[in-house]
C-alpha cells in the first residue's frame, strides 16, 4: 500500500532543545510545519539529572525542562510526530523528500536537529548485553540497580554527573577510566572522588563482558601495563561521549571529518533551504542555550527562505 504524501512548509528533524525551539518559532511564523522524532521528545537533556546553567532556572531537572519545552511548542499549535522513524532522506536545492515508516513528507525547507547518540562500549558483547547489563541512561535504568554493584565507564562531566546519580541507588560504583585523571569540572570531580561508594581504576579499559543469561563480570586491561584483571559486577553504565546522528544525511549534506554538519552563522548548510541546529552542527560549544539559539535562527531563516525573502 502506498504511503500518504504530505506537502508542507517545513520539516524539523529532531525534538531536542534545538528542534523544539525551531517548532515554537516556526509555529509563531504561521508556517505549516512538523517535528519528526524517532524516539522520545526532549533529546538528550532528558538524561540530565540537574541543569543549573539555563537562564531563568537556578536549578531544574532535564526531564522537566524538556517537558516544558514540549508543552510550549504543542500549546502554540506545533505538530510533533513521535516514534515514526525516518527511513530515507533526499535533500537537494530543488526538492526535499523525507520518508518515515508511515508517510512521505515534501517540505519547502528542512531543519536538521537530530542531535547525537551515545557512543557504544567497544566490546564484542555489547549487543548481547545492551539494555540487559550495559546501559547508557542512568536516569532511565539506575533504579534497576538498587543495592547492587555497578561499573561506570568515562571521566567527563556527563560521566561524573551520571556517577553521582548512580550513587543514589547502587551499593558500590567502580569507575573504569582510560586516563589517569578525570576531564570534568573540579566540583564534579571532588564530589565523585569523595563519595565513599566510588572506587576508580585508572588507565584502564573494559575488554569483555562476561556472563550467560545475565552480566556477571568484566575483564579489564590496564592500557599501560597490559595487565588484565576480572571483576564482578551487576551492570555497566557507559559515558564515553556521543556521536552526531548524521548517517541519514551523509548522501545529501556535506559533513566534516567527524560527521558533524558545517553551517554558516545563519545555520545554512550547503543545500538551499536546509538548515542544521543543535549538537549535530559543527561548532565549538554544545550547550542547551546554544541549541536553542541555533533553533531560533534556523526557523527564522527557514521562514525567510519559504516566503522568498532570501535564497
């Protein structure tokens, strides 16, 4: 059966802060627009326990801020389609076609705000234990490990914040980090290092996850001495960075060597009428405030393109 085709002004791909902000501005500009989201509305801020650098809120939970942005967009009349994965994208100066599992969209303009995804733990058993011992979202899964022993992998701010949240539930947390120091800010480092539940194994990486029906232990290699050891664990939480979600766009949009989308200061990509916003864009700083700024500019520029105020 053929899919329904919808012709509209603007398709926004991704519903993190950049995408939701773009929706707010597009709706206020009276554009016929829709936000397409493969997963859950809100993007990666849903997995942030506490946000303390978003203007207007001394402190707010990431999930609450995401919900407020979502509600703001919807109450203005924004359309958001969740859980309808995009299967193909064709973007050119002449035509834009975005196909999901259920529909085909033909917009005049598009904003790519698909963000990034967690970098997977590079071990052979990742797929076997994914979601069943290996996890990437502490807010989603920490409660499963109440009173249990877990491993955390990583040493940046997201790792340190994740470890602090895990400490609310786990009996013990063993941090496995490839360097001999953490890369997060000093406040987060101090809180983690002074937590009696936390033990750190420096200069080391996980090589294997071991277990039959469930995760039982891991093998760890010291990357300096090459010594391999094995420790028991109930679960692994991985915080080793994120990669841009640009696989769908690689045949249409120019990407840089790391897979991010280069734009000018007006969020324009190399394709006319296509803009990029948020963490998917090639830029120095990736913060919620920079994402919302990107989304604002992208929507305003899309409106100018659609109404032929600008090429």
